[in-house]
């Protein structure tokens, strides 16, 4: 392995500085007086010697040895083979569902003839028993997709995602996510304000008239509602050379 | 009489970028540009205000990765080289422009002096910029808040409360080490908030945080005074919300100050304008062109193409800055009067958060704008510049409100950090958290020094992968390759470490290399992930 790495490194016609660094990383002692040819020769010799020896350096590429901090397009697993499904809100009307299956679950399910579905159910303010959702959406996308975005009906509502299949007309759940709540996108007014007395540390409940609860609305509408990190900002930033 | 408070909040952040094995690395320039163009100019403005006896109050979040980079010896040396090279370029530009145009020549001389002053500030404080900022905190003019460890996007970590807890805990600990005291407040990365996060903050002794406007507008319940009075969460943590009017005045492409035709044009730079042979020593060694900070043109007009811009005039720009600072101050006075009349005698509190790098880096005249704004407001009866702690100390009562799930990203929720381009990241971040928690619990009591080092490094790799910057860069389509590779590389390093720790086959030399390059949080203790949370 080292042999191949060294050969491939030498074939890139490295500079003397790179040769020195590379040799150093390989643990080869060099003399100051050694020129490019001498170092190449030393490296080749080292390659011959380590031809049949396996060492930890074998897993490193030359560039990694030379410049270990350079971020690389490393191969990372596409699946970790656990059973899970999770759900996150994207915004008040979209949720993101991501899932994976263990090898065992995948095997069990692949032998059955049931078509797997991803289902997102609105279970706001109920104890969900698998059948009592207010409403649900299903997608029969390939389970291999690994994730999917669902448009949902309500902000400020609880959603759960499940992977399952139909048997005798009933949905059989195989995996369930936790519950997520979509963000609100409108004000929630109240007649009961709670205030903390910061001097005494006590709490008090305050009944408010509709007049004063409307004030929050007035306050809100007194200014423009544009977000500074708007599309416009994103575009401006995109024109630049760096993230920020 | 109407009276209100004004909180200027500057969020100073850059992701941790450290390539000590490279003599220079393109992305390290982000830090160097920010030091030259934003951080030191802000310090210079603060110094002038102080020596002129002007009352000023600024709040800054200097994030943990930024503090770590500012304190990193390698990066300090590289910055001095970078600055030396900038000074050299300004010097040769003086002779170069003498034959071109007097306006450019005057600017080149200006840049040389400006850069030499910057070097003086940097050297005089022994490269310790965090110490310089802390000095202003000690004298009460600046309040520095922390941020979650690596600016991880917390709303997408809710499946792993341990990961959220670690981000907060390490953010607080890092602040303590660099600043020497406990932070009172925190800037949650991207203002990402989900109800319940307040309990983590409470747990770590944090008494306030910031949210975007709609977090309170759509809070439970909608607060009586909208975004103009801090509220407390059910866990008794104070919440300060962004004032949209202030942001609009500064940010808007239509009416925002930085778009004024007299201001300096960001996109014309000698790094792109000069011929290759001449500019090569001052750009990336690969030959890739980049900004050098030497810029001779003004915005001129929104629709004027880049190649038709007019020369920048320092005096004109200065006049524009003073005008804009006065205008902004007047608008704040008018806003305070308007709000005060509706507030039953309570003082309105206007919170104006910005990315710090807007001031100086993007908007060259920004630091001067801040300076002029405080001169304008000095001794003002209506608008009182304040820090969050001063605001909180002045309050007798606070309404209890649960802020809404929100961020300060485009459209206000999670789209910027969770979309078809970058969603692949989170499967790996989740797996990283899962494995980190698993091993932290398994080896919580280990006394094997090498294993402890490997576990600590695994935590660093997870934290670095979690930086929200990578997902942001992928969305904005800027340095995508770097962001993708950084994510994958940290995940890959984490997975390898996991395998080595599990099989008790830790490669010490490799570990040593990782400790050197991914050196953030040298005092990290992986056991933070073993804690039972939630």
C-alpha cells in the first residue's frame, strides 16, 4: 500500500519542499544536503522496503499525509442501519421527515408484499392511539429515498411521522417518530397575562381588556415586517466570495 | 417625558477555520479580513468615543469559535503576515496610482496609514483582541455575550437534548476561559429558538437571549408591548427581540444606508482589477483572485455597472456617514416617542441586532456610523443607549411569554438550514450525536489517558461538523465545496475515532494530528455528553 502511495506521489512531479515534507511524514531521515533526486531515491527505497508491510500510514492518501487539514470529499456512509424516523418542522406549513431502516427490518419488510408508506398525522392536543389522528397524509415514495418534505395543513399543530403499510385495509405502523409542533405564524392573544414582579420575585395574573390586548397588534403593525435575512440579503451574500 | 432605551447588538462570528499545515489558506482570509475591516476598526471607534468622553453602550456576541481563532498563535502569526502583505500592497499602490489618478493615489495613501494604525493596535495589545474587547466590558461600555459552542443550529438537534446541552455548556465554558467571568447572556446561533430551550439556558446560569421579532409577535401569548419590552420565559430567562424598523433602515437594499451612492463599492477591488503578475503576491497562492481591501470606487449609483463606477471620496463618504447617523438617531427618537405614548409609562426598548461584519467588512463606513451614532445620542434625553443587563436591571416587572419557534433566517423559520441542498447533513450530525452520547456514557469513568483524548477529539469533530455555517454556505451557494468537505471530513474523522475507541485501537499519531488541526476547545471534557438531559 505504501509502495503504491509513494509511487503515485512521485508521479505527480512534486517540488523538493513537498518531497521533504512527504519523506518526513513517512518517517524517513533526510540529510540537509540531499537534493530532489536523492530524496526520490530514498522514498523509492522506503517503498520497496514497506511493500509487504501493513502500517497505519496505509490508510492515508499522500495529500492527507502532506496536508492533513485539507477538507476532503470524504466518503461517509449513506445509511447507518438503525430503525428510526424523525420529523422536524421546516416552517409553519412544511415538515421534513427522515428515516432509516436496520438491515433486519429492511429484510423482514422486503420479503413481505406490503408496500411501505410514509404517513404524517395531525395529532394536535390528543393522545394518539394510531387511529384517532385528526387527519393524515401519506406518500408512497420509495423507502430508499430516506427523506421527504410534507406540506401540512396547520401551523401550531402537532405532527407525527410513521412508516408502515396497509393490511386488510388498516394502516400498520412499523416505525414512529417523536412529535413535532409546527411554528405559529399569527398572534395568539389572551385575556390572561402573567407578569412577574422582578423586585419581589412573585407572579401575578392580570386580566386584560380587549382594548389593551389589541395594543400588541398596534405595536406590531407600527413597523415594517421585512426580515433582515430576507431573500434579498441571501442574494447579496451569495454575490460575495465567502459565507459571511 | 418620553424616554426609551436602545440596544445595539453586534453578532461577531466566523466558523472555526484553522489550517496550520498550510502557509496560507484561502478561507483563513475571512478571519483576517474581519480583523482588519471590522474588529479593530470597532475597537478604534470605541477608543475614540471613550477618550472623547462619549457615553456609548454596545452589546457583542463574540462567538466561541471566533474567540478560539483570535487566541490561536498560528493564526495570529498568519494574520500579521497577511497584514504585512496588505501594507506592502498599499505601499506599491501609492506609486502605482500616482501615475493613474489623484483620487486613487490619495486613497492608497489613506489605506497605508489605516493599515499601519491597525497593525499598531494589534501589536500593542499583543494580538489579544478578546482582551481588548473585555477591557471595554470591564468599564461598562460593552457587554459581551456568548453563543452556543460552534454556532450549531439548535432547532434541528431537538432529538438529542444532550447535544443541545453540550453546545450551551461548552459555549459558556469557552467564554469563561477567554473572558475570565461568566456570561450573562447568549446569542443562540441564527436566533434559533424552540420552546423549551430556556431550560438549558437557565441551567447554565444565562439570564437573557435574543430572538427575531416574530418569535414574540407569535409568542404565547402575544406580548402586551410587542418586541419593545423584554419578556421572561416560563423558566425566567429574559428575551430581547429584534426591532424590525432598525434593521430595515440599515439593511434594506432600497432605503438602507449602506446603499448610498457615496459609500465605498465592495465589489471593486485591486485584487480583481490589477494584472495577474502584479497582484499575484497579494492574492491566494493558487492564483485565485480575491479581495485585498484596497478599493478605489464608490457605489456611484445602484444601476451603474461595476466597470463604470466613479472614484471614492473619503470626505463625501464621511459626510454621508454623519448624515445617516443623525437620521438614524432622529428615527429612534421619533420611534421612542411614538411607542412611549402607547406604553402606560413603560420605557420602550429598541433592540437592533446585526452581523458585526456588516460594519466595516461589507459596509466600509459602518464602524464610523456606529461612532457617529453614539456621538449624536450622547446625553440624549429620549434615547438612552443601554446594554441588555442595564435594561433588565431597570425593569420592575416582566410579562411571561413563551417565544415562538423561530430563526432570523429568510422567512423566519428553518428553511435556510434545512432544504433540499443541505438536508443530507443532519442524518450524519444525528448519528454523530448518538455515537458521542453512547461512548461518553460507556467510558464516563475511564482513566485511560489516550482514550480520554480520543473521546475529547471526537467531541470536537462533532461540534465542528455542527456549525450552522456549512448548511448556510450550501444554501447561499458560495464556497460550497469547502462547506461540504468540512462537514464530510469532520464526520469521517468522528466515525473513525468512534471505531478506534470502540475497538481499543487508537492511532495516537493520527489523533495528535487531529488535536493540532481541529484544536478548538483545548479544555473540552467529553463527559458533557454523558449527562442525562431532558
